[in-house]
């Protein structure tokens, strides 16, 4: 019975989020369009987590104790209502046909490509089975996940409500009315998600409460595949990208040693970027709402999610006004670089605080981490190669907005790497490698779209060369 209860609790945010997105999406866009159901499933889980934890905050503010009925029954009713609304809006028969069609091999995958398709699927499913065993058997590891995040989950599970966590000074003055841990300012979303897992299970279990990290990895895989397909990427290529994102070694570590916010943030950020790219091509108001949902989710998962959420602003500017926006973004990058150079060369003191930043990059460590160690599966080689090949396409829509977002993320990572003192400005613990994980799945998307843009340019040039009346410059001449 415990397993059934836990499974029901784990599936609730999935059902809630998928139903909400189904009710929200444009009914004119058919459900059997490439990638739609995969996107609904992956993005639905991430959106459902946000809605679930927001409801738990509401209950706590209202003084209602956490419990299976108080949390689960209203959300189950909301899931049923939203699901029925979406089912009706898209047509019941069409929805059932779309689900059946999504389970079949895509028609475009033929010949030897079918073996690659089924091989990638089998390999990815095996990886997730092994990770599931790790999550089930591995107790919470006594690092940051234990000292900064699960402390809140344990207290709130026992109290059946949220209680304030404060710094040491406030805790001493509170006289037992507040709680203290290593990072009291961390967002509440993930601890609340752990609380819900234990409430559904019926007891505290510091291993089984971490199943949402496995779900986040699955959601990231589905979001990547569905998002790429919605952007017109071929089925097999999109599956390669999804498997690439699913197999990033550091991402898998964050599933096996669950409890950190970095993988859920990476999934939410990837969903935000892919939703934005879809909006940029359709300009549909409903797509904008989905973008806003995942942008809001980023800082609610981790404090530095605010910075990654803001990194979408350059892409939005470029998408709305390609010429002026691109110039404005380039100017902003230049001004920021100049400001950093000035702070590195001067020692201004404001209100007794020095604004000097030491330029102290460790290039050898960075090079080893990105290009020699097995942390990223050659991701950075592929991203750099794609950028060089598709350099011309990166300066024009539709690649320009994505390039602006990637540039913003890389600029932030460079600041953290080159100026170690800036890490103290972030409320939670920051290591450059973990921050790179947030951007890594988006780099996978960028790499595939850049390769596609280069391939399209090459095919257009070849077709033009072979057009009647155009001399073939590659032909041999006597």
C-alpha cells in the first residue's frame, strides 16, 4: 500500500501540470503535431511541481495542516476539471488518436534509422531504470542536500506546516519560534516537494522522498525532445538531443545523489527557453503564459535561478526588435565588460565596502573540466563546433534570440569563474561546475539547432548551384 500511495503522490503534480497545459494550449494546434504530447508530459510535470508547492504555501498561510486530503484532494479535483476542459477543447476522439499516434514509431524514421531509434530508446530507458534503483536505495547524502534543503523538509513534515528559517542571529533572538540551518534563505519549493512525497508515503523516508529528482530528469528528457520537435527538428535528431541531455554525467549524479536544486533548475530553465523559442515563432499569447510560468519557476527553485530567468531578456529584446534589440544587447554586454574591467583595476570604496574584484581565473582547471574530463560528454566541443559552422546564421533570426540567451548565460558563468569574489553575492552555495549544469541542456538545444541551420544553408547553396542557368563552380573545366 505504501508503494501505491507514494506512486499516487508522485503522479499528482504530473497530472495537474499536464492538465493545466492541455487546457491552456491553443486548440487550433493539433495534439498530434510533432512533439506536442512529449512537451505536455515533460513541461506538465515541471509546471505541476510549481502549482503543487504554491498550493502548499497557501495552505500554510491559511493555517491548514499539511495532509493527503488537504493537499491532494483539491489538486486532484483541479486536475480532473482542467483535464476535462482540455479534452473537450481539443476533441475527445482527436486527443485519444493523438495519444495512440505518439506511441508509434514516427513515420519519417525508416530503414536503418529505425534501429538507431529503438537503440537510443532502449539505452535511455535502461539508464533511467538504473537511476531509479539509485534513488530508491541511496539515503540522503550528508552534503548540501542534507544541511541546506532537507532540514526544512524534515521540520515542515513534522510540524505539518511551514515554519520560518532564519540566520544565526535571528535564531538566537527568536527564543525557539524559528529554525536555523546552513542556508535559511533557500527557496521552499524543493523542500515542500519532499514534504509532499513523505506525506503521500505516510512516513518520513530520506531516500524515497527524492523520487522527484528522477522525475525531473525524465521531464527534462521529454521537454528536450518535445521542444525540438515543435521547432521542426527531425524525430531522430530530436531523440539524439534528448538522450544527450539525459546522459550528461553531472546531471545523472544529481539524480543518484538527489537533493540539490541544480537539476530541477536546469529542467525549468530549458523548458522556459524552449517555450520562448516556440513563442518567438508563433507570437501566441498562450505560449507567452507558458514562458512566464517557467520563468517564475526558476527563482522559486534556486536563488540563482533569478539570473538565469533574466538571461531570457536579451532573447526577448532580439526577438521583438531584431536590429535595435541586437544592438542594445551588444552594447549592454560591452558596458558590463567595461564595468568589470574597471572594478578589476581600481579600488573604489562605497559605504566602507570595497568594490574591487580580483581577476583570478584558473584556466587550466576550466580547460580540464570542459574538454578533458567526462563531466559533459564532449558537449563543449560540439557547442563550439556548431557555433563556428553556423556563425552566419547566429546573427539572423531565428537563431539570434537563442544566441543572445546563450551569450547571457555564458557571460554570467564567466563572471563567476573569473571573479571568485562575485560568488559571495549569491545567497546559496555556488560552484561554477554546478552552475554550468543549468545551461548545459540549453546548449544541447543550441548545438542541434545550429547544426540544422548550417545544414540548411549548405543545402540551399547546393540547390542554387545546381539550378538551371547557374554555372556549377565545382564542375571540372578543361
